[in-house]
C-alpha cells in the first residue's frame, strides 16, 4: 500500500506483527478476509449468544473483554488515560504496585535490551494509590501504538459459601481472571518498547451484566526496548524483479483462502517455510520458499548484488504440494 515512488525505500518494522509502517508514520493494518464459500455452521454461529450453554463463563468473558477494549482505546489516545479502569474499581479495591520488585537483565546491547520483571509480594495499594501507580507505569511510553489484552483464563466464584454454582440466569458472586497484556510504544529515550506479561484480576458482580474490579495483582513481564529501528524490510528490493514475487509470494494465505473454492480440495495450510543455503557455491546464500499447497515452491538464486533471480523452472524444483 506504499506509493510506487516509495517502494524502493527500506521501511522500519515494529516488534508487533499487527503494525505496518510507512516512512515517518505508523498505522495499524488488520486483514479481514471474506471467504468465497461459507459453511452452513457459519450462519448458525452468528445467531448463538455466549452463555446459553453449560459454558456460561463465555458470556462473562465477553463482558470483561468489552471493558478491557474500552481501556485499550483510551491508551491509544494517551498513555495516562485510565478513565475506563477508574470507573469500575470497587470502593474497597486492592491492587499491587506496578513497580517491579526484581528486574533481571537477560539481554544487553546497544541495539536491544531485554529485562524480566517480577511484581509479587508487595503491600496492597488502595484505589487512588493504585491508579497513580498505573498511570506512572503507562507513562513509560510517550505514545502507545499497540495495546492488546486477552483473558487467558476465567472462573466463576460461587455466590454462596457452600461452593455450589449459581443458577444460569443469575450472576456468580464474582470472577477470577488472568489477563495477558502486550503493549508496544515509543518514548523520549527509545524508538520502541514492548511489555508482555500477565495480571490476575478478580471481579465483583454488581448485576447480571456488570462487574467491577475487586483486586488486581501484577505477576511478571518481559520488557524489551530498542533505541533505534532494528529491522528494515528489503524484500521488494531483493525479489521485485521476479514476476513470481508479486503474483505469489506477496499474496499470503488469507488471499488464497478467499479465491480458492473449498470444493477444489486444496488445503492451503500445508508445509510452508523458507530454507537458506548456498546452492551454487558462489559464497552467497540462496533462498528456497515452500509455498502453500496449490502453489509451486520457488528457488531464488542470489546474484550477489542484493537481488535474487527466480531459477525454479530451470532447476526443476517447483514442487507442487496438493495434500488430500
């Protein structure tokens, strides 16, 4: 999606795979494929509401995700925007400090620094003190480019002391969740930083469709920081001279999934991969690409000047995988 005049430029890449970059700017790009053929189950799933079966926690999961999504949207506006969290904290809320009690350096270098942080075993903070700590922790970034929160585990806390489950049409006493977070942004003294970790968050049910945060405990996180861009994308410069690059390699599995009818029997999720080695002993590594099923594998010879030549047909290695 870069204008033709700019395609020769090297574009910086972020840590997060959801990010694409144009020179001097950033923007999120998400592909939402529309498949040519739909199964009969697809229409049924759209009419099914979470929580109507034995797995009632799916309904509560969606409610928690909606709250986290609201916070995510606020963070993208400003790292210190915690209004979505502030309005759902209980009056007796208790949270752990966001300052690590232990920070272990696992990789040190001029380009990239990686630390493993631990937060456990700290004196609980009240509502106001916790919000200040949370804002201070997010202020590590001057701008947040990606914020993703995933509920990786959820369990209902029984309403009664006996431990029996509440009726399906009644909310439980509360929820216990573990949330995985991934936050990527920029700062005044670094180009990119990424923080990935987990929080244990307990929720109190105030109604059948509303939960408030009761406790928040930070567990551990991996913090990576790069002073300057680490990677540049040179694929176009190296391979664009070959027609197979534009017609096949640049498409991706999502594209082929949308244009190939399921009735053809081609399973595109085959044995994909890339092998690198010097096939002609000229001192330059060549590239062999294993493509999705239905497309022939491609062999590219390194010319030694930063570009590659497609020699698949001449070499006879265009293997076509079409698994049943």
